[in-house]
C-alpha cells in the first residue's frame, strides 16, 4: 500500500466502522422496540387480569361490607334493648338474635396477578407512576384490612365466651335460625324477629343462664367494643378500598385502552 493510498484506505476503514456502529445501533433499537412491544403486550394482559381480580375483590368486599353494617346495627339494637329492658325481663331468644352472627366474612383477596407482576419484574415497565403507586397502595391497604379482621375476630371470640355464660343456647330453634341466616346471609330483607323460627323459640322460651347485671354489662361492653371497630370498617375503610378498586379499574382501562 503506497503512502498516497493510505488516506483513502483510512477513510474506507472509518466508513466501515461507522456503518458497523450504525448497524449495531439500529439492531439495538429494533431489539429494544421489539422488547418494548412484547412487554407492552404483556402489560396489557396483566392489566386485563388485574381488572378481573379487582372486580372479584369488589364483589367480595360488597358482601363483607353488608355483613359489617348488619353487625353494627344489630349491636346498636342490642344496646337499646339492654338499656330499655330490666335484667330480670330479658329474653333468652332476643339476646341470641341480637348477639349471634355478628362477624363479617374473612377477606379473600385476588392477589395472584399483582404478585406475578412484581415477581416477573414487569412492574418496572409501568410508565404511569400514579398507577403503579395506587396498585402498591391498594395491596398494602388490603393487608391492613387482613390485620383488622384478625383483631375483630379476636374481639368476637371474647364476646362469644360471655354469651356462653349468659345465654342458654340449647334451643333447636336457634339452630334453625342459624341455618336460615346462612342461606340468606346477603339478604337485606331478612328479619329474624318476623320468622316462624323466632316465634317458635319465643313460645318455648328458655331461661337465661344468668341475669347477673355485672355479667350482662360485661357482655354489652364487649359488643360495644366490636361496634366501635365496625364503625371504622363499615363506614370508612371498606367503602374507601371499594372506591380504590373502582378507580384502579378505570385507570387500567384508560392506560391500556381496554
């Protein structure tokens, strides 16, 4: 190679290097574009699954909310009954109706899609920071409600211990009322005081195990403690997370054109 041709070869070499670099950059760009396209498709699928999970959560929460409200008002009726009725005139049947089945159903959250979204690393591809934060906050709130349920369940068990020392549960009509309630657990029109089972129980009324005022006050107080928590659950927390779920569904549909 003569010295006169050296600049020409250098130009060719530089040109080839530039072309190679451009080719690599184009290939990387195409690869990134393909990865983004694949990830966007994956995120759209996740969004569909998340929407379905949230819809299932909403249906589950509606039942728990109904039961928590029912429990709240039943305890309110218990308080009024205890205030207006002398201890020696309290009805075994009435006390049973006011105090039984106060607990709402345990939550059954549909977390599988969000868990997969996190474990796969796909959550980092969510470009809408607000959406990601709301998903994380929703999950955190659901775990908080799980802890609330454990607390409420523990209080209910304590109240049940008092029930066993005051109310005579050895009535076949109580079992019949429980069966009726379980069959119609989500029916707002069910009023046990209007059922034949209640009428039968009143006709063959059993005596209370104890009419001791101190024990009765302890029983009432335990249910008031439950009611205080239900006021938070039924009128604040459950409606709030229901609203969060509905907003998340709208956000997911908008973000991924679903």
